[in-house]
C-alpha cells in the first residue's frame, strides 16, 4: 500500500500543464434577439458583423491538409441570457453530401457538423453536440477517463435545424445553458472545437488543428472568449411518463399500468441530481441469450436508459456493473420442487420471480472548475419472495394408501430489501491525468450477505503526452453472517502512448477472496498475470491505405495461491482500411505448451485442473464500403490443438449483407455459423469423480435489423434474432485425474450418469418499435414483442425440426405503449410569470 501511494505522489510531481501550442480563439457576441432555429441564416444576428471560425484543417485520414475551396466551412456564434447559438455554412457539392436518416446518436452514413464545448477549459471534460446532414442529432460527454473516450448514453435537450442549399448545407443550433455545466464567473473563457466529417471519402476536419499522434483531442481545443455576465440557470427538468403493457402467454393475459417520474436537478452550477421515481424498464431491449457451457456467469450489456446515461464517473475502476441492480434474486436458484419427509410431504413452486423490482434510483455527479469530480449513486430494490405450495399426504397406517391431504402455502424470501451505493472522488490535473478513490456498498436486510469494496486509482500522462503510468489497488469485504471475508486486487501498467510505435507492459493480481460481484463484475479471481503489447500504426495515408494498425500482445498467467503456472497467450491483430474505404483485418491467437484450466472442473477449493496444450486459432475479416447501396461484412475463422492425442477442430464464419435501399430505409441480415468438433468440457461432479465429456457443438444464429426513418423524429425499427445450438456428447465419458489428464478407466458413459447432457437449445425474439419525438425531449414509443424458448436433449434434431419444436412452445406476446413528456422548470416559470404580468 505504501509503495502504491508513493508511486502516485512521484508521478504527480512530474505533471505540469501540457500543450504549449498556439490556440485559435473566437470572439462571441451577445445578441438581444435570438435567431429562429430553421436552417436559414437570415436572422439579424447572423447578418451583423460577427467573428467567424474558418480555415479548417484535416486530421483524418491525413493531417495538416487545408480544406478544399468548394468545401469551406464558416461558423458564427452568439449568446444571450438563455443559450448559445451556432450558425454554420458548410459548403459542398450537393450530390456528395451523404444524408442517411438514423435514430439519435447513430452516425450512420451521414456527413456531420459538431461543436465541442469545455466551459472549464480544462482539456478533459467536454460536452459534444453533433448535427447530421439528415437533421438527426447526437450528443455525448467526452473525457480521457471514459472508456472509448465518449459517452453517447448521455442525452440533453437542445434544438437544431438543417437545410440543404445549392452549394452545401446549413446548420443552426440552440444549446440551452441547462445542457451545460459552467461556473458563475462574470467573464468566462471556454474551450471550443468544431468538427466536420465528409462521409464520401471518410475525411474529418477540425477548426483548431489536431495532432493524432499524441494526446487526447481535448488538448487541441481553441478558446471561446467574450462570454460575460451569464448566470447558470435553475437546471430542473421533469420527465413524467405513463406506460401500459399487455402480455399474453399460454392463453393468459396480464396487464399493467405505470405512472412515474424522472427528475434532473442542478444542485449547483457544476453538480446534477438524476433520479428515477417508480422506474419502468418494460421497453428495454431483449438480451441476446445463448447457451453457456462455461464455468462463468453469462452477462449482458445494459439496456435501461437510466443506467446507461451519465455513469462515466461511476465506471472508474470497473467496480460498477449496473445489471446487478434488478437482476435475479440472490437465492433464486436455491428454490426448487422437493420431497419432504420421504414421500409424505411435497413442496411445489407456485411462483419464483427471476428478477427483482427496482423501487427507485438516483445519481449525483459533477466536477468543479479545479477538476474535482464527485459522484454518488444509490438504488433500492424491493424484497422478493418465492411462493411455495406444501402438500402433506395423510395415509392409512395399514395400507399406506392416501386418504386425505392438507395444503398450505408459504413464502421464502429470495432477496431482501437491498440498498446499493457508490461514492467516488476523482481529481483531474494536467491535461490528461487523474487520481481517484471509489467505494461501493451493498446492504441487505436479514441473513443475506452484505458487501463493501474500496479502490484507489491513478492514471497519469506526462507533460509531453508521451508516457502513461496507471495503477489501482482494490479491497473487498463480504459480511457473510459467519464473519468478514477480505480480499484484494492490484494492477500497475506503464505505456508509451504517442507516435507510430507504442508499447505497454503491466501486472495484475487478485487473491482467492477478492469478490466484487454484489455490485461489480468479476468472472474469476485468484490470478497473478503479466502482460505486454507492442503496436505500430500509421497516421499519414500510404499509396494504397488510409489506415493501418498492427498489435502483438503476450500474456503469462499464474494462480496467486497456490503459486502455479496456468497458461500463456500470444496474439497478433491487424486492422487496415484501403483508399476505397474497405476495412480488412486478421487475428491470430496461440497458447503454446501446456495450459492448466483451474475453473472448468468447478472444484476451485481443491485446486483441480484440466490440461490441454498447443491451442491455435485465427480469424480473417473484411468490410466493404458502407457508403454504397449494398455493403457486406464477412468473417472466417478456424481453431485446433496441435496435440496427437486430440482431434479438436473448430471453424466458423459470419456473413452480414447490408442494404441501404434509400436514405430512409436500411436493412441488415446477419448469419453466424460455428461448428466445434472434439472439444472437451465438464459434465457433472459426483461423490467420487469430476466427469468430463468430448462433445460436438453446432451453433446457428440468424438476425435481422431494419429501420425506416420517416424523418429525424419518426422511426419504425425491427429487430429479430433466432439462436439455435446443439451439443452432442460421445457415449463414453472421462473422469479427471489429479494430474489434469482424462481417463475412461472409471467406466462412465451416457447411461450411468445422473442425467442426459445432450442439449438442443433455441430462442426466438422479435421487436417491432415505433418512436415519435413530438416535442424536444418528449416521446411516444409503441412496442410489439414476441419471444419463444426451448431446451431439451434432442441434440440430433436438424435445424428445421428444432425450429418446428420451438414453434410448438408457448409464445409470449407483449404490447406496450409509453408516453414521456419533457418539462423545463424555467419555461414553466416563465409561463406563470407571463400570466401573472397579464
């Protein structure tokens, strides 16, 4: 611990304010009369002499290229007491303007214009607003600390309009102050950047030049000067909603009706409270379920908007996995039908909910002008119970015939009332560095376990934006009723993060008791791993390529306790794009020598392991130019073991044709096929042995996604997925030896184990959704959904026969309607003030 904090202090002292390059500046003027947002620059404010942002410079695919004469960009800005206004004249040849209609935050195949605002002018915390040539909007929070750099889950309410003209297109924007966080200073200087992208050749330009070879984009912002005497508004917004749902399955229909409210409130000029009261997640997209044969839990991405939006601060340290909230009850799997007292009493499950209801959730987050970020998250889920029917049979003492029965009911609590909390403090400094402290806590009523995890992190980039040092230490504490169980994890990494040639190397470990899974996600602990990666990339196009990257990485893995070698991996990845905008690449993986799997046997306490050796797989892929009416993605791969005792061979391919039938109508079809022959895996554990089997697994997945956008505010979308897999075991089975090898000497086969392990697993999901944004921030969403599921042991059945079996299952039909209305407190206040004055 002392060594860790010494590193933080040492590296912190090496940081000073970076980037001494000259910055462009733009003077903004205050207007008395706000422009009408209609895509026509005929308002008085635009006709007046305003300073313009011009002379954009290309940074992708080539850097330093001036904009072409027929593609000049002219941007003017103004402000008043309520909002920032942007008027941009984007010159271009109309036939070259790509303008596919898409849903919000979906860039599609469209040109775009974007403005990036940084009211703190700290080079790290940006607010981005994009307008596409189709009129669609996108917005995001951006920071070097956010995974992938941008969080498009964040949505603000702002206005924009687009108009195509003879020599290009025009964008007008109104960004209200409620969408921004800024200080109360009389005179302010903001960081600012403008972006423009041409889809026809995939080039991108910025107002202030960007050097892609080093640093984050935030250090290349210009400055917006001239803002004076503006006051942060009362940032209070209400999102009342009404929803109704009707679900029909097996001839029975259930209906539900919900009224709820989401609230956003600016506690100060820099901190915001987001709360969902009586939440309703009935329209969240379905999960792509598949058969899980591995030892680790199957996880899915977050689909609920509240947990996707504005959570970048809480994701630091990877201790927050939002799907834990409202997931399956902690003791859901422990409830089962059973015989009690021999055969005289039977317990039967009447109802065992597989999800916990979220009662409410809130998050408070923000960052001061000096870079101090503070976040607090809280959610409460309700007590969940299984309903069990108990039948006690009364028998004749002599004949033992049943003469009567007594039926009673009882409830078993599978999840108590639970409180989830996160607290994070994050101090940024320099232009790309931070130190953080985060704590997560889960408290449950009753006998259920409680959990607490604390982590300290640092992420530091030096003055020249050339080297990065990062590290973390985390400690978990579980209250299991019988006592406190404490575990810990550490990670440290050094990297060169600029230039054509880059590298990193690091170390990570976790002991056997480290467990963050009450609110986080950890698939395994007890590891002691070393890793490194070297890479090469180009920043200037070559004769045939726009982009090229190659990565070579290695891993050396051990257990933490006991200190034993588990395996290694060497990986080579190549990604490239041609001048004709076609992407292609390849991945090669190798695990050389013996690999010891300590998790597949499901006997971690006794350190049992399964050994295989010399695994190799490779994949090649290609994606054609998506600007075309028809494009295609394809992938082909194969894998095997170089082991004379094994006949493992896997192969797979994916094919995804994409039709852009018009700027409004797009359809994707995706077909995935996988055939894994000769793999070996765990079957069951009995009192004497761990039983393994050799198996063949066939997987087929068909999916369709289609959308018809009537305009930027009206869309009809279809999502369909059918997944099917079969697993067929060889008749003779193995038992696992202490040395990791398998033997058939124990005589196990499919007839003398406790169940039939062969599997036929299939799912069907269809979503048809219509959404209409009838006013800024306000929507009506209608959703029809149906789904099917089947799992049995008919692994020899063909796809068509399995599909017929699936169609014979009970289909669930769901229809839901949701109405959301956006209310801004400031507009509401003005309405009442005007009525009072009248």
